[in-house]
């Protein structure tokens, strides 16, 4: 088993703080393409989407790295009730898979939905 990166550990720790039932405590991820806000899906989620993603990841590991760690691959986090802000555009999706290597920052809070366009 490979050692997870410090980045993954910090993101997972901050994500666990968002699981307190407060709707104003979303996980906010900063990427090179914009800001993503949502609620982390627990690994034991009964969501079909979460199960599907976990199944694909498991099959990949069995096929390509059954005994070796996947170097350079820290995995992903699955979010629900997601808002993606990129420039002036805001997109809302039900679920989103975000790969840890695409995240450059993390915090907790709620995105301001006010438009800055005139």
C-alpha cells in the first residue's frame, strides 16, 4: 500500500469537518479551472453513482496494480450537491468526482451566489 500524500490527508481532514449538518459548511475546493463547492459523499454511501465510481476504481486496481501501489495516484473525492464556479459562469450538478491531483486549495464555507456581472 502506498503512502497517501499530505495533500490528500489534509483534504480528507477538512472534508470530515464539513460533515456536521450545517448547510453553510460545504467543502470548497480550489482548482486551476475554478472553485468547486459541495458535500463529500461518505464511502459507505448508498448512492448508485458512488458505488459505480468505487467499483470502477476497484476494477482498475485489480487489473493494473493488484499487488503494487499506484504511484502518483492519490484517488479522488466524490461530492454531491455541487456548485462549480469558473470565471463568471456557475454550474450546478448533482454529483462530481474530483481527483486529488487537480486540487490546489481547500477550505470550508458557502460560495457566494451573487453575480458580479453588470
